[in-house]
């Protein structure tokens, strides 16, 4: 519990994100693998066909990694969790991160208020080392959403995370929707994240 108390004190410093121990200096992850395929060589390609090709590239889906893991309460959980919801927010955090800990009570409140087609899950990158503290902290703050312990099949993705908290929105097919968000809102956490849900649902 000492880690979490320390993190709460640190949150007063107005930080919105913490550098991740798992940060990867490889900068290739941000461009959604949009390497352009060569255009058809035929001179008969029409402008509408070119537009269709361009549109299909823009709509290329980036999958969230398929995973099988456990929560801090030792419950089984997998990427099948996405299938029952139009959109799921995945919040990646750490117990030593002040902004992460500071926003968690409001995330818990948002979780209770989400409509049936939306969901929220979290992945705590040091969850395996701090299970009991996390369970106690979440219960004290009435935050009921699942806290997932990272599994090996998440490693590549988590290694690409530059800071925490990081929030990713995933559709029912397991694809990432919209930009990945690093950092916590400075105020009205629930309102800010609900706006991000709405933005992606309206695409």
C-alpha cells in the first residue's frame, strides 16, 4: 500500500503521465503500418479506383494483441472480452504512477455509468508484484472494473507504450479505434474519456 500512497502524493505535482519503465525507443510504432502498396501499373486505372484504394488504406485496422491472462483477483480473462461491446477502453497504468492512481476513482465511477454497449478494463504493468495492494486500493475506491496482470502475449505491445496512463479504444473485432492516448485528463476524467468514446463511435 506504501507504493500507492506515495503515488497519490506525487499526483499533486500536476503531472499527467509517467514515463514507463517498459518504454521502447523504437519509433516505428506510431505510423499504423501504413507502408504504401504500389499503385496498379495499368494506365486505365480511374480516379475513382485510386480514391477507393486510398480509402481502404485509411481504413486499415490495427489489432490489439490477442491475449489470455488473469486479473489481480485470479479470474481468467482474454481478448474475448472485446466481443460483447461496441467499444472497450483499455487503461494501462502502474501503482507507482501518480496520475494513474489519481484518475482511478473517477474511472471507477465512469465504469458504473457506462451504457451496456461500452466497457472499461485496465492493465496494471506491475500488477503481478502488487496484487493485494491493488485489490485493496480498488475496493476502497469502489472501482469495480477488471485489473489485468500483463501476460507474455502482451509484451510487444506494452513495450511500445511510452508512458502511463495510456488508454486504447478497441472495437468488438479486437481492432484499435482512433488514436492511442497517453496521459490523464487534467480535470473531469469521466467527461473527457466519455468524449473519446463518443468521438470513436461517431466515426
